[in-house]
C-alpha cells in the first residue's frame, strides 16, 4: 500500500490492521498454480483466494508481533499506543470458522476485534518487540521510554482483568532507545529464560568517539529472578536489528567448505595436488 500517500493515511483509524496468514492455504494456492504475477514476481492476491489471509484490528502503527512459546498468545505492539495487545489464537480460529467478521478491507475479511483480543497490557511508551522466558512472562521493549517491561501472560485473574496495569510486574531502564531484544530460545517452544539482551539504537555517545560511524550498545540483563538486573554493557555495530541466541553446543557450523560444492565459474579454489594453480 506504499504507492499512495502512506504517511497521510497511516493514522486515520482508531486501530490499524495485522495480517494473519494461513500459510497452509497459501501453499495450496501455489501448488494449484493459481497465482498472479506482477513485474515478474509471483504473488497471491488474498482477496481472490478465500482463507489465505485475514485482517485483525491492532493498536496504531503496529511493529512487532510475536507468538508465545505455547503458540496460543500472539502479542502485537503499536508504536503509537502505550499498550501491547494480546490475541488468543484459539479464539481467532473459532472466529474465522464462525465467520465472525466486522467487514472487510480491500476484499480481505476483518476479524471481530472483541472476539479475539484477550487484553491490552499498559506497558508504557513506544512498545516494539516482545520476548518470552518460558515461565509465563513476557518482556517488551519500549523505544520511547528506553526501558524493558516485564509482564505476565494470560490467564489473568479477575482482579488483573479489571486493572491490567497489575499484569506489569517489573521494568528496567536501558541506554537508550531500545529496539529489538532477545532471550535465548524465546522464538521456540522452550526458551532458556535466564538472560535478556537489550539491543539499543541510540547510545547518546556513551563510548569514545571512534569516527563517523559510531557503535551502539547492547546490554545484558539477568531475568532469572523476580526482578531484572542489569549486568553488562558492550558495544555493537550500528543499527542492531533482530537476533537469535542459543547455546553453542547446539550449533554445528560449516568451518571449511568442500571445494566440489563450489561450481561458480569464477572461483579460485587454490593450489592443486601438482603444485600448479587449480
């Protein structure tokens, strides 16, 4: 939709939309070769293929959308609202099955917001991304506030539902303007959950001036206890953007590529067995 007046149109509604894609249905469309082509690029028009995609209303200017380890809770953060929205994926599937829609946008059904939202958690200013520790806690980066908010995933008791600020259990400041954050294993079913790395975007000259390209900072936070603890800070290349962290023993990298696997016509593999240039 970036071909029109994007900035003018970006904040007209009370809520924007998140796109929920049924990849199995999309795969079926591709296998049936029922696809379109635009400028040489194959594409699926969700308005023409029922069940491929649904819109879900979400807080303004949505940024990160992250599924919990259980797969049931989907957390969406809108940069222009001080809340994260928790969707119940089980309720979403039921709403789709019952055709519980509140209209359509560009030919794509809009799922009824009230039917799929579990709650809105007031984490504070500028929420971007959310990670999980596998113990029922979520951690959301707050770009404007320069902080990480820790909060409890559903199910919530009735007292918390009446005052959702009670779901927020801790907050820690970072330096400064955090974007992404990473907990080892958070994007899997079994996070490791003891450490969090805050990847900050604007360090505000906390280190030495080393030239026209200034490094940013990443900060290591202990999340093993009830309260978060800042442990360490280090410098990283500018623009830290998304990361994964896993124990080293689960990685089996290729250290030396086999020569026969490189068939590029301009390759220079080195010296052959006779001492000549291969």
